């Protein structure tokens, strides 16, 4: 009897950890103070933006992404179909590897701080993990224009966006287009009272 109670308590706790708070955006729920999870017909993803909240005024927006295909799907995520929308409505595309490599030396201290501040994004029960492969330190690995996903693996990695004039407080939107879906995930920087 004691083992059953313990098992039941564990399952209840596990279920509580796995549920998020719904947001105003269909398919998006808050699973941490700075982590949003999206579930759609083609992809599921987790967006971590803790370091971005600490980077107001900086020229580089850095967020973390974990993405997988929805059950039974195979999806290609292309780097040139990922961008953010700033509070002023400007669309900023994902930085190219060339742009990233050109400022890599200057960004190294910031990249180390971002890695330390990164939210854990292990919100998926997938068998395999992989890297998004959109960015690499100069001379250290390959980058790819896209990543192919299925429902057995989740790919994780940072996303970098150059923000002319610096990161401003307000509503930002991560945008990702795949074959049949247009994923839009709003997140707020510098406005903790409006994080819905």
C-alpha cells in the first residue's frame, strides 16, 4: 500500500510539473517564468528567453529554442523562415552564420553569460536529442540551413538576432513558418506585469 501511495504521489507531482499556464495565444502555455511551450499541428517547441530579459539595450537578442515534430509528423525547419517582431513592429531575421562569426570574439563574454542563464527546455519526452545546428563558433563545427525533425527527437539550440538600436522593452514575437503552419509566440521583455 505504501508503494502505491508513493507512486501515486510521484505521478501527481510529475503531472503538475508537466502542465503549464495557458496564455492569450492559442497553443501557447507558460511552463516557467521565462519559458513558453507551443503545441501545434506540425511542431511543438519550447522557447526560453531568460537572458533576453536581462539584455535590454543590448544589440543582440539571444533566446533558446527546443523544437520537435508533432506526433506522426516529419517537418523541416529552415533558418531563413525564423524571425522576431520587435515591439515597434519591425521584423528581424535570424542572423546568418557570417554575421554571427564576424562579432563572435566581441560576443564571447555575453555568450558565456547567456549559456549560464539559459532555461532548461526538457519539456518533451523524446528518445533522441540533437543540435539545431544554425550557429557555430568560427572554426568549430558545421552550420546547416535547416533541420529535419520527426516525433522521436528534439533539437535544441540558441537563436541570435541583431537588433539595431538595442533591445527595447515590450511585446516581442518569435515567428517560425513551416510547411502548413505559421507559429507565432509572443513574449514580453521588461514588462513583468504583462507576461501573458
